[in-house]
C-alpha cells in the first residue's frame, strides 16, 4: 500500500467535508425557495417554478412558462427576503429565472 503525504490526506478530508456542508446548505436553500413559492403562489403555480441551484448568491429557478417567470421577477425582493428569513441568514441576493 503506497503512502501519501499527511498534508494531502488532510486537505482531501477537509475538501470532502466542505463539499458535504455546501451540498447541505444548497439543499436547505432549495427547500426554503420551494416552501416560499408554495406560500406565495399556491401548490399548482409553485410546481411550475423549480429552484435548481445557488451560485454566487444567485438562485436559479426553472419556470415552465414566461408568466411564472414574470411573477417571480415582479416579486423578487419579497421572495429573496422570505427565503433568507426561513434560512435565518442572508444566503440569496437575487433570482435568475429560466423560462
């Protein structure tokens, strides 16, 4: 069995823990966004807007049509505030929508 430098092993373990933590935070953000869409627009419309991922504090949402994207754009500030409130900290700054 080959030996590996301790520094590499520690770095790999730390990186894996960071990835796991980031994945958990992303899951929480997706859940908070889904919950917020349901509260604001009801179950039927919220199913047409699917939060996908967070990158650089921007939440990307897939919208089934342009009307849903328009509703999200018009209420972006309120949606972001509610998501951050559910999370208990400011993780999301804006929303990007794909229609």
